[in-house]
């Protein structure tokens, strides 16, 4: 993940959209991806203390704008298409902060730095473009009055960081931005890590967050993930119900994000590797070897058309 930060004073995030247009970063940059993102709707999740705007990008990515309702400071998560963030953000929001969950979601950082000189970029991987501040596990940051805790979850990439966002004293659900580590009903491929690392990331780090934590992941993979989950646990009613719901949402262009940590434990096979039904499907008795087996199976999974 990457975090970028700069106070813009009286300038609004709408000015970022104007700057993008001046630099030729408008719709032409979207190219062949327009026909995908035009069909995908944005979504705003509002709470008294924090607002999260989901912004579809590229073919199946999500960018997020996290707004502290008290101070109107904001964090931009995974700005792979910064011109879309500027174009879709309401003008009153000031003080943007930019997060990218892993180096392969950081493609917009260098564009943002060019548009806003002095932008600070935080992340857990030296390979992240425009990185200015490297964070480590349990590093803490602020977005207005919101607390942000960095959670190291190496596996998909070795420097992957998830961001856990809370409001001190609030009874409202916190949020976690999981990039390519945890998806709705799935997890990232083990490109630079091991089954043991993903087990730790999912079960020992993310899985120990409050059950009502809202999970905002980096991609819209939900339907295909649930079809694989159904293969692993064909008798799991939670999987069938979530799949029917996800199909309905997707058919109308709506996001299937966010989920919650509690929900993931009911239908995500990679969060359920301690369950006997998942272990029996994998032919294993240990959670880590089960994780390895079902990830290998998922890598070769042919998604049915139903």
C-alpha cells in the first residue's frame, strides 16, 4: 500500500480534475477501459464520522476516497486513475491523502506527484513509484481525526500493506482497505509469498480485526470467487445466498463491496481453512497446507458460466 499526503489549502479536489484535464489526462487516458467502467456505478458509504466513496477504475479495480466528516480531510486509496478521482470528488473536500495498497496498484502516484508537487507518498515497498515515506507493520498515520494503522500482509507482493481506519471513541464500524490480500470471498495470488504468509495475513492479522470491520478490497472479483467457494463447500448456504446477491448487484452495475470480516468467515474458503469441510475438500488436516492446496486449485479454476 501507498499513502500520499499534501495539504492543498483553499484548493479543492475538484481542482485535481481540472489539472488532469489540462495535462491531457481526461477520458482519452481510459482508452479501451471506458466500456467497462461506464457500466460500473460508484457508491458512497456514509457514517456520521467517516464517508467512503467507491470509484470503479480500469477493468475491475476500485479506488476509494475516505473522508473524515469532522475535518473534511480525505484519503485517496489506490489512485490508479487519478483523473477520475478529481472528476468525481465533491468540491468542498480539502486536504487529500493518497493510499495505494501495493506496488501494482500505485500506477497513479507519479501522475499525482506531477499534478501536485510536494505530495508525500507512503508505502511498504521500495519499488512503489514516487515513494517518499516507507511504512512498516503497525505504523500509524492520521487523516484528520481518523486513525490509520498500517498492517503488513506480505504474500501477493512482499511489501503489501493493508490500512485499518478507525475513529477514536466512535461506535461505528471501522474500515480496512485490503488491496490484493483479501477480496470478497477470496484472496490474492501468492506471487511473492507463501501459504504460511497468507494464513498469517488473513487469519492472524485481518481476521482478528473487529467482526463488523468493513472490508474494501482492490478488485471486483466477487462472483468468480464465490463460484470457486461453492466448489469447495457445495453445502454452504452462506455461499449460495451471497452468490445470488452478488449476481443481482453486478447485473445492475453496482459494487459488491464492502463486506465485513464476520461475513468473510462464513463464505470465504481462504478464511475458512480451519474448517473441517474446507480441509476435507483439500484432502488436508492442517490450515496452512489447506491454504496452499486451495490456492493452487483456485489458480487453475475454470469459472462456470452459470
